[in-house]
C-alpha cells in the first residue's frame, strides 16, 4: 500500500490497529462464521461490544456515574437540533466561533426564534480567535460552545466554569486532551476525527438536565429514548461502533487521553514553530487560541503567488489533505491523535525545503 502523510480534516487518518481489526471483523466477527455487518445487533457478542465501548469512554474520560454515554446516528449536525429540542425551555445562549457553531445556533434560532441568543461572535475577523468578553444570560437553559473550530484552527483550551448548563460540540478535539466532564451538561460530536469513522455520533449527557421542556420531543430526537434502550432503540451503526471501540482501545494503549495530549502538544509545537520561523509562511489563528488539532497557515506577504508551487511540492512529498478549507484558503494540516509525529516532521521538512528553493 502507498505510504502518504494524511492531514485530512475528517474523515482522517485512523490507527492502523483499528483499521486492521475492522477488516478482520468484516471477514468474520468473533468466530461466528458471519461478518460484523451480518450479525444480529441483539446478539450477546454485539452487546458485549456496546458495553465495552461505553466502558472505554467512561474510563478514558473519567465520566461520572450520573452521565449517560450514547451512540447515535445523524452526525454532529443532527445534534445541532437535538440539543435545543431536548434542553430548550425559555432561553439558550450560543458562542459563534466558526461555521459549525453558526450552524448549531441557526437550528436553535430556527426552532425558538429570538429566545436563542448569540452572546458573541468572532466573524469580524473570519473566526481567527475565540471571543473572551461576553455575558451569558443567567436565565439561559444552556450555553453552547464549539471547543475546536476545525475550519479556522482555533480551540478553547480549558473547561469553562459556566453559570448555566454548558453544552459542547467536541467533534474535532474529543480525546485529544483531558476534559473535566463534570463541567459540562452535554458533550457531543461526530466520530470521524479522533474516535473512528463517520456513521456514529457520541453524546455524553448528565441525566438530570433532561425531561424539563414540557414539550413533545419526536421519539428519535429524544435522548431519553436512546438512554432507555442503551443506544439500540433502532438498529445501531455496528461497523462505525466497532471501529470506535478499536480506536478507543488504541487511545488507551497510548497512555490514555493524557498520553495523547502530550503527543499532540509536541506535534503542534513542531509545526507552529516552523510556521513562525519560516519566512514563507504565516499562521492565521490568534496565538493563544491556536488549535492542537487543525493547524492553519497561509503564504506570508510577498509569497502569495507561490501557494500553488508549495502545494505541488507537498503533493510530491506525499502530503495529503493540506489544502485549507475553501472559506479560509491557504493550508490546513489536521494533526489528529492518529497522525504520527513522523508525518508532521515530513511536512516541516517540506516547508524548509521550499524556503530554501525560494532563497
Ligand atoms: C466542530 C464540528 N462540528 C460539527 C461538524 C459536523 O459533523 P457531521 O458531519 O458529523 O454532521 C464538524 C465536521 O467537520 C465539525 O468539525
């Protein structure tokens, strides 16, 4: 198989161990004579995988007892509407730090109009920073944040002390750093960055925040439906859950979330140091808000014309997925958990080579 340096933003590089375990399970699941996609999701062997996957989440993130862990379908985008459906009573507050945050807010606004409040936005500088000065209405049912802004390369690095229930979209930084789950009412995300493949969505929810809206919630959109049936009210996406299970086992083997964090800090420092040193490139995000997962940079002043030339060199050197999102331009290297340090080193070398070519 061809070797590449995969910097895709998600779907993205996954641990080889998880991919190989997936291939084996596709051929035959636990000596059953059937593929994992042919078995009954009500079988004992499958129930064991569900149980183990939940236990891994609980162990890796130290999730308190009074939280439920759910595996749903519909991606993080469905959570944009499930959150207001389940938590909105009188008012909700949103922090707009990028396109995904904006989309989450749009769903709450679409459902509940002006009672969905945007407390701050960084749209004025194309989401290159995380707003810090704003007031959260004390009577809000919840405050919604996006902890990592995949497109713009900014990240909220700490768990906020929030006066109201804190809800976080952690699609692109879950399992990359230790998180104090007890500071959140609900955490959700699509799996396809750090915890597996598209098709399964994780939700971690503190049970006491549910059941307070006084409204009918469509069955499939009601968290309590899925809590009651252990995420098997309807047929679960077995293959994505299996890949999630194997990815979490790999995270555990790397020293858990603390181990991942240490490696992520090292990888990000390597690349940011080069961006800051190299005269051809410049970073786009505010330094204090720089993401450990998505590293965005553009050509420095005077080198704008050279963007295509660098892209071509990077391609030749085996880099995949470094083109910045179309709304930002430039470059984005997504260095999720499974992206090896050697790939980051290869990209740094390529940037140095390019600088030499131009001097
Ligand atoms: C932070 C964030 N939230 C939400 C989404 C949307 O996720 P999904 O495609 O699972 O709906 C993405 C996708 O990249 C994302 O990065």
